[in-house]
C-alpha cells in the first residue's frame, strides 16, 4: 500500500430488519425449520410471499471508496444514521462488510462506544492489561506505559475498583488513555468523547494532535463538533444515507455540511430543533428556540452593536442544575465567533422536570452584517464521577441574518471587512 494507511474500495453494508427471530426453545427452532421447509416446497407464507417473514433491507453503507495516507488526520461528518459508526466498526474489524473491502496498514486502536473492550467485573488496572494485550502489546511494554495511562485518565483513585462502578465519563477517560498511549498506527475515535467533560475533551484533542504530528500516526475522528473537526483535521469526508457525498479540504466540506443541515430562521418565531442532528446524553435537551433584536424598526432582525435576545425551550428528565448553557454563533464555514456561555457568569441554570423556557440576552452583538449559524449547548463543565458531561449539543440549529441599522434604513450592506465590528477613532498627532 506504500504510504497509504487505509484503502476502502466499494464498501457496502446491508442490514435486514424484521428477518431474525429469537428461538426460546429447541421446539421453537424445530417448528421454524419445518415451516421454512414447507414454504420452500411451494406453499405460501402467512404474509403472502414465498419466504418466512417479511423484512426491510437497509443499506448502512453503499459503495464507499477512499484512501487515507499515513499520518493524516481525517474527520468524518454527517447526520445521525448516515453510516459513520458502521464505517468505523468495519475498519475496526468489529463487523464484516456485505460487499467491498477495507485494507488497513498497521495496528488499529479504536474508541467507538463507552466501555468497548472492558470487562465490567475487572478493575481499571486489570482492564488496562486486558485491552493492551488485545492490541498486541507485550507485558513489558504495558508496564512501561502503565503510569502514563493512569495519569492521563485521571482515575488513579479508582484504578483498583471494578469498572462496573465507573461513570460513563470515567469509562471514556480510561478507554481513550489506553487507545492513545499504546501507539497504534491507526487511531479511530467516535463521538464517544462527547460523554466526557469539556476539559477532558480538550485534553483528548490535544493528545490526538500530538500523536499525529510527532509520531506520524493516522487518525479517523467522528464528531458533530465542527470546531473540533476544523481544529484537528486537515481532510474531511461527509456521509449521507450511507454514501460518501463530499470529501476534501476540511473547511469546504464543513461549509457543505452546515449549509445542508440548518435553515434560515425568522425573528420572533419559534424554531423546532427537537428533531435536529445532535450530540449528548439527551437527559436535558433543546426543544425550540426564538430570537429577536427587540427593535421593530429593523423588523426585529439582529444588527451590528445592537441587543440580541434568545428564548430557549428546554426539556429535562428531572430537576437539575446545568452549569453550562450556551448560544454559539459561527461563520458559515464553521469558525466560532461568539460563545455566550453561562460558565462565564458562574451562574448555573436551574431546570425543573419537564418543559422550561430560558432567556439568554446579549447586550451588544459585535458582528458585521452577514449570515451566521447558531448552535445550542447544554453541559456540565466539570463532570463528576456519577454525571456525564454533555447533555445536548446542536452544532448548526439555524441561520440568522445580521443587518446594518442606520437612520437611512437597514440592510445587509457591509460597512467594513471582517466579522467583528468595533468603534474606533483616528487622531492626527503632527
């Protein structure tokens, strides 16, 4: 394969829904066998066909082909159900493809689901040795890396406790530490990192940058966080309904993705975000959002240096205190410009069980006229032992238009280059 680390050729994966039936007893198995034989001899099945049970065929992947060079960091993006996780499971040898092939050069370390490869009855220490052995490491190599793995995972205090007592965040910390420190030639990381707290996510991104640049290892990274994708990945693939619909330089693919996944929203109107593509545990989630500049003269459109108010309808599974609630504004290429996060205020948002409405007000919006993408975020900035980090994250919920406001009317004519407006003066000192 030369310098090619991964080659995928016409990869396809098909699932049949409704075909498999569990057999509770030997009698059930014999009865189903006789029925199948009966229908094969020309008799109609109860469903009206010549088979056993009707089934639906779903192509999770269809004719996907690409190549990734050694040392590249590649992002994989797409809506839920687009085939991202299926692709990673095939590359990680967890499942077999229906058609096509995937060639991988070198040892693969993967982090796809919370607790993947862990035995719940074993301690953290024992699971480190177990996972390392599965990845092909010798005992001496594991022992040399052991202290570094534990320190990175930040679970020293619980390392001799059975992992069945770990929170999902602790699982991810330990699993990522093992996968990243045992030097696989290819590291595959799914959206599972979203379970951890914000600081640990940043730590993981930094570690992936280090191992790709200094060690020349190949990384595949799936995330709904476009800021992380752009910061980490030089190349990006976009999947839609199991097909590879875009690939290339990360910024251009992200623009393509964001333009497909959000709509232009009008001020003073509720926008349903309940069915949008998102990350997080879902214990607390956004249902709808509304925005307004509170200025009828500009038809309530946001304008440069004016106020901007958001109303957020939020559903919670129980009463809880949320440490981080944020509205984030991005450029259409996914660059983060504004992050109005309650963490900065040091003021948690108290939610009751059921539906809540929260108001977030920006006193002055220092953005020049243009189109911007609004993202929504709910999380605990520091996940405790029993609490996951991210509750809900809608990367691209809707687009808003910032207009120019003046005594002569309003419009979207830009008064200066750049995205951020500022007041300034010039003084002649001669």
